[in-house]
C-alpha cells in the first residue's frame, strides 16, 4: 500500500524526456486518484520498463461530465491511452449521496431507465475507442443509496438490475478490446470525503484502483519459460526407485497436488508459455513416464526435456539456449532446496521456487504466484504455437548443420506471406517490434499509442510477414514499418524473429517491399546495437559500407544483384 | 505538558512537512505564514490534497464542513491541535 504522502513525493520527483501521456476520464474530481495514478505509472516506468526519469502526464476533464470528457478525449487526434472510471452518479446523479431529491414511488424504474440510456450513450464511445487505443474501464464501486427497498440482508431489485446492466455493458466493451479493471478489495467509498470534496473514494481504495489501472496500462513483462523438475514436483515419487508406472498424481494416491500442478502447466502451455524439464534421471524412464495416458498435460508440448546428472543451472542454460531467451525470462520450480540454491547461486536472475509437495495450501499459493509471472493480456495464435515452432526450428537448425544448406533450403517448400493491410492494430506485430533483438534494424521500441498512431496514417507502409514450410507454420514472424517519400521507402523499423533465421525470408521481404511499393530504393534507418549482429551481417552483404548508425540506401538494382536464389513462394496481400 | 492553545513544536514541524510535500520549494518561513490569499499555488486541488495529507499523516479527521475555513497554516495548526486533543 502506498500512502498519499508517498504518492505525492513520487509524482513530484524531477522528470526528464518525453512523458508517458494518458487521459483519465471520470465524472468526479479525480484528486487523489490522479496523484496515485501518476505515482504508480512512474513507478512502473522505472521498475518494469527501466525508464527511471520518465514522468507521467495525465489529462483530466470537467467535473460531472463523464460523457463529455470521453468525447473530448476521443476528438483528440492523438491516440493516447485512456482510463475511464465510471461511478453510479455518472449513470444517474440520484444514485449518489450528494444530490437532494424526493424519493417517489417510481424512482427505481426512472433511475433504471436513465442509467440504461446513459450507458447506451457511453458504449459506442468506449467500444469505438477500444479498437484504436489502449482503454481501461473501471466500473462503479460505491454503495447505492440507503433508501432502496427490501431487507438489509437482501439484494434490492434495483441493485441487481443495475449490476446486470453494467456487467453486460462491460462485457461488450471488453469484447471490443477494452480492459475492464477487476474491482480492488477493500472499502471503496468515503462518504466524508465525497460530501466535503466531491471525491468518492477512500484514499486506500484510490491507491489500489490507481495501481490496477497502471498495471493494465503498463503491464508486467511476462516471463517466457517455466523449467520444472519431475520427481516430487510434476509427480509424486522418485522415478529411478519406483519406475514410470508407479509415480503418482491422483487424489486416490494422495498425490493430487502434483496432478493440479500438471493441469496448471497445461493451462500455461495453452497460453504459449514455454515449458521445459530439468531432471536428474535417465532419459528412457522419463520418456516412459511422460508417455503415460493419464498424464494431465500435453507431454509433446514439454520441450526440451533435459535429463542428466549435472547441475540444474547448466540444464537451465541449455534450455534457455534452445528457447533462445535470456535465462532471466525463466522461472524454475523444484522440490529440492539444494537444487534451488545451486541455481540461485549460478543464475541469480532466474526466479526459483520450491515446490511444496506436502502442503496443498502453499502449492496453490505457488500456482497463483506463477500465474502472475506469466500473465498476459492476450494470447495470439503465435503464442499458442510457440513451443511447437521452437521444436521445429531446433530440428531445422540441426538439419542445416548436418547437410548441404542450399539443398535443404531449396527443399523446404517455404511460403512467405506479406500482408500490407496494416491499418488495424495487430498485437503480434506490436509484440515482435518490442521483443525482437537480433534481427532488428535499430533496436527501436514502440509504445502502443505510438504504434497505433503509425498504423492510422494512410501514407505509412506496414508489412507483416508470415511463413510456413515443410517443418510446419511459424506464424507471423516479421514486421517492417516505413513510409514512401518520392519513390524511396524509408524503413524505420524492421524485425524478424530468430526462429525464422536461415531461410532467406529477409530477402523475400525486401523483394516484396520493392515490388509492393514500386520504390526505386529502400532507406534503412540503421543503428547498431549490442544484440543486432544478424541484421548487421545481412546489411553488410547488401551494402558496400556499414557505419554504426545512419540512413543507408539500397537501390533496387543493387539488391537484385546481391540477392541469393529465393526458393520460397511469396504471396503479397 | 503543553498548555491549551500553545502551538506544539513537533506538531508545527509535522504540519510543515505536509506543506513541503504539497508546496515543494517554498521556504519554511513562507509556509508557516501561508494562506490561500498569500500563496498562488494554494488552489482548490492543493487545498484538498493538503487537508487529506494532514489527516493521513496526523491520523486525525477534521470536522465535516471545516475544510473551507482551514485556509492558512495557523488555522490548520489550531484545528489539528483540537482534533488531536479530542
């Protein structure tokens, strides 16, 4: 919990550079909510996004005019992220405690009708905005007035009807792409503050609500992979002693906590979380146990399975290398404190957790913790096929190493699809731009609002590339963002997932970009980074000189001269 | 033991700390004499922020309806003293 004093001090700290801007729309004076939101946004920019000096700039609106505030925010050509905090009084002022009015017999039906009309007025604004900007909605949390009919223990019909109205409204907004904030725990309403200042929330609630909104606008960067032990973790028992048929995970065998963990891992697999095994065992019994039909997760999606007798930290490094991710993006779970200690010592950036095999309460707590580490707002098709594409890429890389590469590439039966539709927001393209390091033109990261703005400009060129071959589909694996200027395509960002290397997809993209835009040259906004050597090597093969940074021009003729044979079919759409 | 109506030096310092947070950069000599009329930065939002901050830091609640009268450092100190003695 943050105090108001702490929030004020964080919000007032010196800032530098471009601020993180958002609109906060509500019908009440946002007062402390504004302060806490600014503080939480700045904390997240610092701790999660590594931007310690960056400030948050929050635009607010007029008192008592939620709809007008939303309309004005929408009219702003900028696609700033927006947080809409709805109070009951925005649906009918008579649902608040500040307004005086006679309580007639038909008041409930009049209020219900008014609330329905007002929600209908808000809905197109919010569902429309959700398509092109980040939008967070917080629903009413104050208590309803005390004059409602019924027993004190009874939910009033008006309360139930209002809750139903708001719930279905929120569901429609969420379907359109808005993020609806879960109601924070604790007492929301402060009648004293509301009557004296017009601010309806208790300070502690304002803090929690602001924290929730900030977390939705600037989410945690999820971990990418989970490495788990087998014995007394994924199942009860020691495989080497008891044999594959006798390790257990069922309720009848008093091993349900392991079954629950398997189901939990299955859920993570469905979200595209990479799950690998690090086990001190021989390979065959492990394969036999994982082949058991009563296993509660997909053993095919466990990749890689690293068995052996060396330190677990070395197994984790091998797994990280196959996944091609930083070990810091991995969480490790094992039932043995000694193994955890060894990993923590050798790989301090790997988050390690003890699996409490004899304590179901702690086991459930662990699963809740892990859920927060891997939580993501959306799960794309590429997320779901991630484990499979890594397995295929691994097979492909092994093939490259052991045979004639040209022969292998020519026999891939590859198909490159370049989509230039580009106006609508593509979460996978945004993700690629912000997580790809190696084949990255300049290391530039994009904010969601900035990316949406880029998409909205008709003169900009947005190319999203998908790929498939006989090893299977890789999904969307590359993005290029540019703009045409007098026949020259200025390429501002260009990334290609490392899983798609060695297939000449980058050449197909350049060829497709020339063809689609009719450009006579491509100007690359190049910047060398500590990690983008694959991009550097590619450009060095096409250009005579490669400085550390600068605008580099590649003429169409020069490209055609240097481009190797492209075997993959290329579709442009 | 402080006599009634004698400003408690620790209370003055705690109030000053709140004023420093809401009006950063203003010298203490100015803050201790500050009022809504003498300080341009003391607008309605700053007022509610200041009063809420004092309530939080001192663990008190000013009487409902008194906010509008607590428009100077001395007024806030006097009311805080009353609230603390209640």
